[in-house]
């Protein structure tokens, strides 16, 4: 009740007029937005409606008291304890108090008693569990913890039939269920434990499914130790971009040296082979083995990374022929910058001494790098034409294996 406040019919009597005569006290009418409610409500619940003399049965007492920031009902619970409660002719053999349940603005208290009837002479009669008087007072925490005078709440009698099915005064057949707060909490804990166990079981099942899939995939893998799976086009293009970027950075610092131009030529040949669909040689080597002229290095794997040396025999004439004949999966706008850069660097590397221009390749390499990057981005798209038309690889082998 967020938009409403609880005002009690006995508030004026219990708090505001604690010292005034009873006949002079008046009950304040609820103001707009307020709801009038009893400060305390109690009820009985027995696990059976008929008992035998000397037979123990369960009797549950539940009380709901108002508890808000402005008004708080404090019952005297000492008189409800199993050793203090008096329900003659019934006797409380044992009992316990369950943990309170708070459902604002109510707090629910519950006592569970084990009762029995020992008095003779009630065979075939209705014997009432006598009315129970609950003492309480009203407190106002927001007004200096003001406490009102003691008031009483009378719980009506509960009829019980001795050796009968239903008490004579009962209006209906009472539910014989003995469910209490403790039973609800026990079932909640059991449900939590079963959910945790089910989650663990599902986790193990998922692990077994993953292992089964790995084993199934392993049946389709090549078992030859000297044969490895060729790298996809995206990995080849990424290696070409890194080699071109490294050569371009070195040329920016020191100019186009022979090693830098050789590395750029090798990268352009690999990228050109991918562009026109020609084979790319892939050599798997151990860590520490240097790359030879005409090769670029890429790494594969996530946990156990391995080195692969790439090389290709693509020339500007090969690229020009592919453009003119319409072969390959790439357009002229993609292949032309690679061909121009490859032609410029090839002339600089293999030309006569003194004829090489170490400054002119800058623009050609930059345009070729942009073209390679566009191809790489297209190769990342699933089921794309560039991905499907990637360069075929020559039979990949490990270092030391037969070619």
C-alpha cells in the first residue's frame, strides 16, 4: 500500500488519549487517502477436527500485526509461549515459534503447539479450545517512540469434536493440512538444492556434448602429421597487410632499403595471388627459424601459436593477364593498385644500380595497402564471394617434409 496510509480506529484511544477517561475519547474518522484497519488479527488452525482423549494434535496460532514507519503494534508474546499459554481443558505438551514473515504493512507471527485432551467425560461432545486473549500496545516510532496503553484482542474459541467427524458448531469441514511457515521454508530450501543439482547436471551434460562434438570433428581431420590445413584467405591478407605496414614504416624512417622493398614485394605477390585466385605456398616452420627472401610470416592458432611462411610467384604480367581475361574474383579497381605497386617495387629491387627511385613507391604502396585492406574486410563476411573465391593453397607442408 504505497499510496495509502493505515489509520487505526483505536489510534486515538491508544496513543493520543492514553491518559484521558474512556468515555471522553472519540475515534477519529479516516482522512482522504487513509484506510481503516484492525491493528491485529489472529486465527487458529488445527490439523484435525476430531480427536480422542489423550491423542496429541497440532494447533497453529497465527497473528498479523501492523508495522509501518508511523505506527507499530507490539504484542505481548510471552503469554503465547508454549509453557505459558493456558487453553483448559486442553494442555500444551510442546511447541515452537516460527520465524516471522514480513509483508508490509503486516508482520505475521506464528506459534505451533502440540495439544492433547486428558479430561474424561467429553466422549461424543464438542469441546471448545477456549478464547485466547492477546495483549498488545501501539507505538509511534516517529513521535519519540510514544507507547500507548495496553489493549486486548480476543481470539474466538475453536470447537473440537471428541470422537466425532465434525464439531457440531462448525460451519464447514476444516482443512486438515498442517502446513506452517517451517514447512514452506523447508520446501523452498529443497527446491533451491534441486535447482543447483540440476544446473550441475546440465553443466556436465553440456561438457559431454562438447567432448562428443570434438571427437566427431576429429574423425574428419587429416591424420597425416606432415599435412596441415591451409590458411584461409583472411589470414593470408592479414599477413600481407602487416608486412606492407612494416615495410612502409621502415621506409618512412630510413627510406626504401633493399630488405624493406623485398618484404613489400613478397607481401604484394601473396595479396595478388589471393586477388586473382592463384596458389599461395605455405610452409609451417618451428619458432626461431628465419624467413627467406620472398617470404612473409604469419602466425596461426590461439593457444599454441605456430609460424607459417607464405610465398607466391605472382608477377605484374600475371595480374595484367587476369585483369584483361576477367579471371579471378576481384575487380580491376582492386587488382590494379597491387599490380602498379608490385611493378614499381620490382623495378626498384631488380633494376640496375642507380636506376632505383626510393621515393616513388610510397604512393603505390599506400594505394596497394588500401586495396588489400578492402579485400581483407570482404573476406571476413560469411558466405561472401571474396571468402568463397579465396586463393587456393599449394600443398601445405611442415619444415623438413617432402615438397
